[in-house]
C-alpha cells in the first residue's frame, strides 16, 4: 500500500501516492529511487505468479550468546515481527519476461540487511539451485555489512558465498548483481561484486566502509557523490546504471545469455544436504583428524605436546579485551620477522602488475622445512611510527590484494603450497582504497582461494580484522597464535555502531569473542599455535620457531591430497559454517514469512 501523498527524501516534493506507485516508487521530478522491501522488489522484477520459494535451512541460533544494549535473540525476534521475514533475504525461482531465473533479494529492514549465518546459507542455497537446474542467478543486494552479533561466523559467510559463486563460474552459469542502496561491507566484498554482470540503480551506494566511517577514520572530506553508482561507473566498477523502469527489460536481455552449454562438471548434480555443524577436530572431509592433539605447553595452552593445539580444553581462557590489546602489542613480531626466521631462500616479489606495489602485503617463494612454498603476509612495519606508516599499519590497498592474488596464481601454476600469515586491523578505510576497487579486490581473492588447486594454510599471527583478514584466510587449515585474535570487526567499531559509544569497546570485545579458545570451539580455526611464556614479543625467535613447526606439520597433512580432494574438503569446510542441521529442517526460505527459529547452539 502507498500513502495518499509521499514526500520525496531528496527534493522534498510531495508526490501523489497513486502516481508514486505507477512510477515504481521513483520520484517523477528528481528521479530519487525509494527503498523497496524484498517482496516489493520481487513483485516488480518477476512475472506475476512465477515466484516459487526455495528450500529450507537451519542456521545457528545466537552462536555467541551476544548481548549489546539488548540480547541478540530479542533483536532477531523484533526484526521478524516487524518485517514478516525470517531472515534478511528471500530466495525464489521465477521468471523475468518468461526467462527463468533464481533470485536472492535482500531486505535492508531486517537488521540492516546484515550478512549472517542465515543469509549466507540462503544465498548458497540459491546458488545450489542455480547450479542444479542450470539457471541464471540474480542477486539483489541491500546491506550494511556483516552481522556483528554472529562474530567470525558471520565473517565466514563471505568466504562461503564467494565459494558458491566460484562453482557457478566453473559450471558456466550466468550470474547478475543488481546493486541497490545501500550495499556495504561483507556483502559488497563478496557475492555482490563477484557476478558476471553488475548493474546498479541510480544513486545506489556500494563500498566496503561507509562514508561516515571513512571521514571519521581519515579526517578527509569525501567528494560529492562518492561511492554512488555514478561514481562507481566512472571508475569502472559497475557495468551499467539502470533506472527502475528499465530493469525488467534489461534483466531479460541479460538472462537471454544465461542458457549455458551443457558440460560435464563435478558440481552439476544437486548436492546432498549440508551435514550438521562439525566439531573442529574433524577434518573437512568428515574423517577424524589424524594429527595429534595438544600443543607444546607454551603460553596459551594446557601443556599437551605437539606443534598445534587442537582441543578446546587445552587452550587457556583469556579475557577478550586483554587478548585484543595483546595482539596489538607494538613489540609483537611482524610478518617479516616470521619470514626471516622460518624460511630459507625467501625471494620477495613485488607489484600487482596493474597499479603499484602495496607495502602492507609481502610475499614470494621460499623453503619451509625444506619444502618450496609461496608465502604471503600482511606486514604492519617495525616498532617506529614512521615505519608503520610506511607499511600502512598492515592495512592493504586494493593493489595488495591483487598482488596476493598474482602470487597465488603463480603458486597454482607451479604446484606450490600457499602459506598466508594474517596480521591486519582490517581493510584500508581510506577513499583511495574505495576508488581503487577494494570491495572487488577482496571478493576476487575469496573466490580465487576457494578454488585454488594447491594446499593453503593460513595462520593468524596477530590481529585478524574483518574482510581484510579473510582475504588471505580462505584456507584448508586456519591456525591462530595463542596471542592472536580474529573478529568480524574491531571492538571499537562494534561499540560505536551497536553501543553508540566507543568507550564500550571492552564490552564489545567480550561479546565478539575474538580469542583463540572461542574460535576453536566455533570451528573458525583448526588449531592454536603456542607462544613463549609472556607472549610472542618476549621471544620473537622462539615464537617464529613455533609458528614454523605448526605450518610444516599442517602442510605435511595436506600435501599428499590430490586437487579434487583439496577442493571438496575446502568447500565443505566453509559450507558448514553457520549451519545447524542442514537443509529442509528449519527456516523457510520462502516468498514470505515463517515462524522464528529457536534452534540450539550447535557447539
């Protein structure tokens, strides 16, 4: 229903309600495109009566038992009551001018369209349906970013959805993104920008960090129209800007390309339902992990022996805020310190072959315990402020992600295992990074790593911040140093958004649960690397030796695997994140609402 009169949010003119409905909720005077709900979007785009709901999924329910100013379950219940939806996306099969398509349409009203376990599972189910039926996939995005209340499990949905997009690429199935206002954060840096064709509504904003965050962080005043569809078009980041009145015709033309040739492919047949959430000590292919549990009895462990601690009970509990402060300690070893100790014959390689050499990302081939590997890491710089500034505090520019991708492709060509060392506050918050295509660069890395046919081991050796960290951590095995942290957002950022006050950072840290023990419990990491007593900064050489031992041991498990086994196991590792008991048992992913899910914590 439309009110009798509607005031335009851009030009402030009054619009007769029936006329506003006829123009598809676009101001006839200034062209302002008003926000639409997911149902309104599907009604406008799809042929009448063609929408058929997809299957059901059961995501984890409040996996962190998160509370900010109110408990997360209360927020979910309120969002469901207010919108009539079970999650921030609706997935259907339908037709556009009689051309078949699978659609995942997001709804910003539901917790800001945030990407959590439920949204990730539903988008992946839409991709699976496209793959099984060989139909084009249309993604209609509207999001503020990853869902902070679900912590690193929300972050994993970026990798999970990127992996699903990669499978569609390999099968030759057309993917199209329709960017609506706004599309930010984890959605922008994953499935939204991985489509074959990206179209945007006029004025729609797309970026990793929002303008307010960028201005507050950098002190720079942003140019008029920054991050809008028109800005993105001028910088080569979208294919076209299409007004709402022309969307159906445009999409119909694009979908006519979406009848791919039938070709044999391992993922062409429908997959079985996802298994229940797996315990972290199980290997990704479901078999018991043959590696011994426990650690070397150093800082952060319970005293068991071995290069990697794999049991939750062997990892010491840490206060979350103290863990964050420890991971940021200025005297912690840098990535270059680690490389100097654990590699022989390291040859650093430079440049992204397009724009520049990003000093925040270092990498090249070397020998790890006698085995040739490609190592890539985020380098914060030395102890001095000048040195850290020179290395951008470990926050890569888009060229850094592209350099990493170039080295990973080289590793695949030469058959070298890939080792990544993660130590970054997150993606760079500056306007230059946005102009340079940061969201696309991160998303491309997620897709590339999900299908790289060589073993990948990632180690979070300090800070693992959001999408900037995940861009180097889509791996077969993910380790974390006992003094490291890994989170969807910084505690300060979370506090500013949810508590509305930066001084709530300690409470936010406790809610986010970024310390190793909790990450191991959730299965986000596969093992914890011990540190010297007092922390890595007390004895950098010993800390590096411990990391080197853990990497060598973990690689030795993976190197015998053939590429097909690696890719299957890696796909399963990320596919299970955020699911409880698989498909067809829980939330209705339909063209409408359902009863709220009150499932269990699968840990």
